[in-house]
C-alpha cells in the first residue's frame, strides 16, 4: 500500500479499472467503452516497466471483461484469450491459443480482411483499426457476424508493443444499443415514453404538413403532493404506475394515441388521425376523469386521485411544438383555477387576455421599485357626526404608465401568483403608518386610525410582529393607531397561523376588526375568544336597509346583531352604505360608523387631509 500522497501502486490502478468495469448501475457497458477502459489500464501498466508482474495483473483483469479479447505476439498468433472470446466463438481459451488471428475467420475473404488489418497495424499503441461485419468461425453455429477492433498494447519491456484483438457480436451490440435507446427515451418508473420522446413524436406530427386535426392533452394530477407527503414517495410511485396503466387503457387504439410521462405527476397524450375531432377528444378526456375518479388500491389503501386536463385541438400544419405545448399548459392552468378535476379547451381569446394579465403581473416588482404605487383610502365616518372621520381603510393604487390607474382587484390576484403580495403588504403597512403619523402630528386628536388588510402570506410571516413593532416605533405611534382588518375566511386558515399572529399583535395594542355578514360570524368571537375590538357589517344585512321601506324581518335581524355585538363590548360599523338615508336607518339601529358612496368610494391622501382639516376646524 503506497503512502498517502504517493503515486498509486499497480494493485490500486487495477482496482480502479476493475471498479470501472463493474460499477455500471446495472447497464452493460458498450464495447467501445470496455475497450477504452482496458487500453487506459494498459497505458498505466506500460508506465511501470520495473514491475515484472504487470502482464499477469493485466491478464487477470481482462479475463473478466465482457468483451472478447485475444492477446497475440508480433506475428498475430494468439498468446492468450479471455473467457468472453471463447464464449463468443463456442470454444475454450486453450483451443484459441497458438491460432493465428486470421484463422478465427469463418472464410477466406474475412481471413484476408483480418490479415490486412493486422499486417498494416503500426506497433506504436496509438492506432486502432475496426473491421465491421467480420464473420468469425463459431465451433457449433458456423459463421458469426462481429465487429473486430485491432490495436496494440505495450509489452513488458519499454518500447515494445504487441497486437490485441477485440471482438463483439453485432447482435449483442444491436441489442445493447436498443436497450440504451429505450432507456434514454422512456420513463423508468412507468415505462411510458419520456419528455424527449414525446417532443420528438410531436415534432414529427407537426412536420408532416398534413392539415388533419391533432390533439394534445396535458394532464396534471391534482394534489399529488398530499399522497407523497402523507403516504411516502414509494407509495406515490405506485400510484403513478397505476395512473399510467389507466391512461394506457383509455387511449389504447384511439386515434394513433401516444401517451407519455413528462414530469413528476404530469402526463401528455398526442392524438391524430383522419377521424379525430374536438368532440371525440373531450369524450376521451371525460373518460380519463371517470377512470381516475375510481380509487387506486395500493397495499390495501384506496387512494383517491383526480386530474386537471388542458386540451388543444388544431390542424397539424399550424404552429410549432412549443406553441402547442404552451397552449395546452395554459388550458391546464385555467382548469386548475376553475376548481380542478376537469378539462379545459384552449381558447385563443382567453389566451390573449391571460397573456395580457400575466405581462402585468410580471412587472409588479419593478413598478413597486419605480414608485408607481400609491395609497388610496376609504374613509369611515361617525354616523352621529358625519363630518368626523373615525378611521380610513388604506389600500393600493397602481398608476401604470400605459394602462392608467389600476385598483387592487386588477393586480392583487397576479401578485399572489408571482409572490409579490408580501412586498406589497410591507409597503402598504409602512406607508399607511407614515401617513397616520403625519396626520397625528398635524391634526392631533382629529387624526383617524388607519385600517389595513394584510395579505395572507404576510399575515402568517414569522417576522410580522417584529415588522409591525418596528414600523410603529419608527413613526412613534401607539399600537392602537393601527387597525387590522380581516374576515372569517382569512382568520381561520388550516394551521391557525393567522389567528396566532393577530392575537400577538392585539396583545401589543393593535385593534382587530372583523367583517361579518351574520350572527354565525359574530358568534365566532366569544367561541374562540377572538381579540376583536370592532365588527363591520357587510353584505345583505346592510343592503337590506338601503331602500326607504326595509322589511320588518330585515330590520329585526340587524337589530339583533347590533344588540349582540353590544353585549360582547364591540363597536359596530358598516360598509357599502349608499346614501344619507341609508346611513340614517343604520344609525337608528345602533350602527356607530360607516363607509361607502354616501361619503366617498375612495379618496386620495390630499382628499383625506381636507376632510380631517374640516373636522379639526
């Protein structure tokens, strides 16, 4: 064993190349690769002329090689052959010794080809010649078609070289090539064609020049992560195999179908043929959904799965494979957004609309950095003193350089898709508290509180409490100056993280505002001991009093809500108040404050300043 850092010994070299021959991940090495490994080994052996055992070590190595090898003397007579060569020719290594290489041929013509290759071989170790389609003599089966490579290897003495002959059965080479090609083009788990094979098939279909219809179905398993996380990746693999079997069964023999697995839980199907129509395609898509709706039974577990499917049907001579895949993916996304477990056809008009929306979503980050966002407010006034602002709800307005002013409903859904709700929420918090601080400094007690609705991803951020505290300290504001608006859906997320965050902020002094639409929402407050200070009535319970003669039952319902809220020590407001008469009817029932078009649907910061100034004066 050589010392650490020293040049490796021949035993170490032999072990290295033996490992290279055997560690192949279960895939037989191509003959050319075996040749390269053996010749590289021989080259290292040649660099050690002082080691007289080099030839023996090399012989031990090449004897286990899967490629037929025969070592010869300078004249081409076999000195040693390995077991693979003997098996290839149906004989023994002993019988092969002392035969000339040309004598291994099955006939005179092939013998001459081998002799010519051998005679013209420079004994330098730098040249290798391959003679293809050589018929060698098999002791039992007659002629055997092979590819023969002849080269030279270094001898025991420095500068000496001797020929070596390597042979491989062309049938084995063909089978190996087919096996490797299959592995390169098929998914190892399901056995279906993979993404590369599907792309090639799709390009061929589109390149045919035919005007016949082709259809592409892009499938994605809904909620597959739940299976992997809940039952383990191994169980998930079994489910994918079962799904692939169902897909093959549905599309077997249907319109020259080609089913492939493109990604983890993504599959695609290509359909074509003269009788293919859009209607037949959606019938098959419905059949897929029906098949997948049946539980997949794996190891005693009945596992339910569903899929969303995007479908594109168009003439084969229209568009590239990239266009087709993109259209199918967009249709798939639309199916997901519409509720999953369904198919959706690609619609060019919807595609143009969505592309327009996605372009807008892609530039939100730059717009925020470039100062294109500003605050917009909804003033809430005290119904007993309509000129006095109780609070303002702060929101975002995007002044887009080309599309004009955009409200939150136009860009917030896109921000959720691109992950920009957290930066927007942080900016909203920072700027609205800054505006509140300015109003307090300028107008004193007449300054309103600010109420903001945090996006869910920010509401569950582990740093939210620290962020709020830092912003309050920065602007020298008491925590009660901040109101956090939420509703039943937002408050009760699956993990309870929103409630935890808001409870901590309420403990700091922030005021929690809950929007309610009925008694069931209101009763959540005592049931879960929610730290709510204000409730905002919304929806039908408010709309019912918009007219001059509201129904007695509606008035009674509202009165009961107000009474119950007072019992819980809550301050009661309303949103969506349309006019002064609407506001008066709500005030008569005990509602304290309201916002809506009777004051202003929205107001800029300057307009809020004017309203506060009138109250202050």
